[in-house]
């Protein structure tokens, strides 16, 4: 079978040219070559003077693209890729992508001070910008600019409340501390009780691409349900605290 006889994704025994690989990943050929040059893809399959790529290369590209879309720098992506096990399968990379991509619905957006003040509807002093960073509504970059998180509007509204900066900072620190501990514990449960058993089964008996896609969907949906459960759990805990306070009163 020649490259012109096969389908767009499987032109030669499941292999793709760099043009076909880029199309399948939704990237330009230039970016695809660039990522390959950074070592983010395995070496291509050589047949004579031609370089070909397979599903594993596509899985690497999809991982790289997903991480970039969720705000990961290329340096961070290189660290993620370098830690992948040598025997990782395409299914492993799909699950890695589901685990590593952000839980937020949108990536941070670059903003400067003028844009922040337009959104706030007033000038912002340095202490207020620092407080937005503490609250996680902003992330300061090495260039001195900012990345706006999805909760920026919430942070700006908090600045306008008649609440001291110390109180807002303390509340944000408490939320961050407990949420990081909760995220660590929930991630450990997901990894050890969901993903690792799946990988053991996949390696022992083999799994189809459809089953791997279903597991990726399961992980993504589980994340959404976990977020809902966290909100509901906090509401329940807050109500319990109020009830105990009334009883003591």
C-alpha cells in the first residue's frame, strides 16, 4: 500500500508522514517539527530516506497540545514527557493527558495592569494586585505581567467588599492549604484505585483503543463530578459548623 492508496491517518501500515501527523493532531507542520526537535516526540520510523510516524507519535503530540492549551510552558511539558515510562502505551499517554490537564474550563489569559484596571472599573494599587495574586486570581509572570485566572472577576469583587486585606489573605491561605491537601488525597485515590488497576488489566489482557477512550472519558467525567462533590461537601460541612455553633449558643 502506498501513501496515496491509504486513508489520511493510515497511509502506510498505520504510519503517517509529518504532514499527515500534523493534520491528525490539529497542528502546523512547523510546530510539529519544532516539538520533535525539542525531544517531545519519539524518533520517527525510518524507511529509506523517509521518516514516518505512528499512533504513539500522535499520542505524544496530543499530550503536548493539551498541556499547552492549559497553560503549561514548554519547559514544564519537557519535564512531563521526560518522566514518562519507556514502555508507556498510547493509552497511558491518553490517561496522562486526562490527569495532567487543568481542571478549569479555560486557560489563564495574559493581562497587563491597564486591562486589569479596566475590568475593575477603577485604578488598582500595588497591594491590591498582590492580594489578587495571593487569592489565586492572578499569576505574576517573569516579565512582570500577569495571567488572569478564571476567578479574576470574583477576586475583583472581593476587593470591593468592606473586608480587610488581612482577612481576605488569611481566608485565601486557608482555602489553598486545605484544597491542596484534598487535591493530593483525591489524586492519590484516582491514581492508585482507578488508573493503576486499569493499567494492570490493560497490560495483562490488552485493551482496544475504544476501551482506552472510554477510560479517558470516565476520568474526565469523574473530575467534573468531583468538583461538584467538593462544593456540596463544603456546604454540608459549613451547615454542620453552624448547627454546632447554635447548639453551643
